[in-house]
C-alpha cells in the first residue's frame, strides 16, 4: 500500500495527497510504475528535508556555543 495518492485534476495537472493511501490492487501496471517512481522521489525529498533540518539544528547549536563565539571574536572562524 502506498502512503499517498496521485489525483488527476481537470486541467491535466496531478496532485499528490499524502493523507490518502493507495492499495496495490487498485492500480494498473502503468499506474504501478508511476507510483513506484513517485514513491522513490518522495522518499528522496523526505531524506533531503531531514538532512537540511539536521544541518540547521547543528548550525544553531554551534552558534550558541560560547567557545565558538569567542573564536569568532578572535577572528579564528
């Protein structure tokens, strides 16, 4: 079961709704390929988002470190 659903709009665009689930039995072989590709893309985007969030948290912790602030004042960083 996929944790999202691709919804086709009237104007030809597609919307990904992550609140709905899509069972495998409801898909044709062509749709299954499309869903597998989209699942891989969404997983990659989720990983990149987690990585960016962790990097921002790391930078925030470093910036609050008093030793880092002293190093900045001395011109070492």
